[in-house]
C-alpha cells in the first residue's frame, strides 16, 4: 500500500506540470463536448457513456451525475488495490466530463431546427467530433496524470487474472458495459465501433509525436 501511495504522490510532481494540466483541462473539455455531439447526432457513444446515458434515461438523473456515480463505484476497488493509477486526471475525468457534456447538450438542443438535423449535417458533426474526441482522448492518456476508474478497472482485472491479456479483459469489459447500456435503451452505432477499434492506434500515434512536450 505504501508503494502505491508513493506512486500516487509522484503523479502530482511531474515534469512540465503546467503543460500537463493545461492539456488535461483542454482534453477533458473536448471529450465532454464531443459526447454531447455524439448524443445529438444519434450514431452511438463510447461504451461508458452508452451505459450512463441509459441509466440517465431510466432514472431521470442527469448524465453528468450518473457518470460520476458510476465512476465513484469503480473508484473504490482502484483505491483499495492500486493507488498508482489515481491522479488529478482521474478526478477530472470522473467529475468533469459528464457535467461538461450536460452543459454542452443544453446549449446544443435549442440550436437544432424543429424538423431535426439533416443526414449531411449529422455526418459532418459526427466526423468533426469523432476526430476531436480521438485526439483529445489520446492527449488525456499521454499527459499521464491518472486514468478514469472505468479505464483502471480492466487494468486491475487483467493484472489479477494473469491468464487473460489486458486486450481480452478490456474487450469483455467494454462489451459488458455496452450491452447493459443497449438494454437500457441507449443507441449503439458507428461511434461505438470507431472508438473501440481506433482509439488505441490514435493514442499510440499521438504519443509518438507529442510525448516530448511533457518530458
């Protein structure tokens, strides 16, 4: 536990901390805004948001609050078993993204025409927001200031199972959460597929090009 605590403390003392914090704030804001656009255009969202949007629709509780509560539940085992995964980015993601998405959704809805968005407008909004989401999520990982509890859980599970690779555990984790979200009525679509297959490669690409900014 003491080693994990020391690792968590080291998250607060990193090279280029100003740059890391700025990049973290911008990336979380962009991620939240993109989730709002995904919800608006109706092509699905990432697995975690799919689940919490379903819970929100069934309970009447705001998406931001559902997102925070879901992550708080997963935060307990992360605190118990591996504090090294916790940092400023953990709290920022857990608390910030959902409420930023709520704020942006409230601003977008009045701008949508009564007849709804055309397919062309939805496609353009989707393409722009997907590109922004992938890059922002990559920066969020590259600054290395802690991961969201949702992302930490499959890492913990894979470390404890041993016989299953992280990739297999992550796939099973995402599919499980996604399935529950789908059963709760959330849309599963193109966004879900793209984030599932392309986020990893984009993180690697961005990391190779910008990691030096933060060292």
